């Protein structure tokens, strides 16, 4: 068997693309936004910043903030019947 070629952002050309109107500088307010434990959020990647990005398979999933870990948040969400946790920077989160 051959080894899989590619990295973290493999096959995400359309998924991690921004709309033409939304390109440019990112919002500082969104970068430093805060959440409380128990808030509902949606995993929505900001493609310009790779730091603290979750795995792209979970793009668009909604979950609940479990805890704060450094500058990031632990987000619990369901993937099928399993409960999973992603450690995500606040720039990649939207309030639901």
C-alpha cells in the first residue's frame, strides 16, 4: 500500500475558501471574542489563520463549550453517535 500524500488541509479547496467580499483583514473583535461554559457554538473555520483550527471534517458542526484551555476552548459535539471534543481557537467559532 502507498502512503497517503497530503496534510491537514488536504481536499479542502472549497470548504476553506472565503467569499470574495469577505476577504482581507480579519476582525480583531472576532479574534478575541469570549465564550462562557455551556454556550452553543458552530465550528466555522477562518482559513486565513491556521492556529487552533479543528480538523476540517467537522466544519459546520455545532457543539457546546466545555472548558477554556489556554487561549482556546474545548468544544464538545456529536459525530454520529460519538461525543467528540475539539480544542479550537475562538476565531474559528460562531455563536449559535
